[in-house]
């Protein structure tokens, strides 16, 4: 197989970036759904306001952790593509 041209590597890097953005959006959508469910549980008075606040904080921490992991993989993959 011939080596990739510079133009093709840039196209592949752009595709990787798009996939990374779609992954971030998916994580944020999951967070939104979880927070919505949390508010419903709070409205039904099944949990206290403090519990809701703690759960909200935990959900945000998990979201941040996964977005950081996506960003790390994305950066590594883009560098890998551009090196060859």
C-alpha cells in the first residue's frame, strides 16, 4: 500500500475530530437525561435536595472524566495519523 498523502491524512484527522465531537455530544446527552431523571425523582420527593445536589455533582464528575478521556484519545489519534 502506498503511503498516505498529506491531504488524505488531514481528511482522516478531520474525520477523527468529527467522531470525537459526536462522542462528546453523546456523553452530554446522557448527562442531560440523567439530570432530568434526577429532577423527576426529586419532584416525587423520593430524595432530599442535598441528595439531589450530591448526585448532580457526581454526574458532572463522571461526565468531565469521560470527556477528558475522549479528548485524550482524540489528540493521540490525530497525532498518530499525521505522523505517518
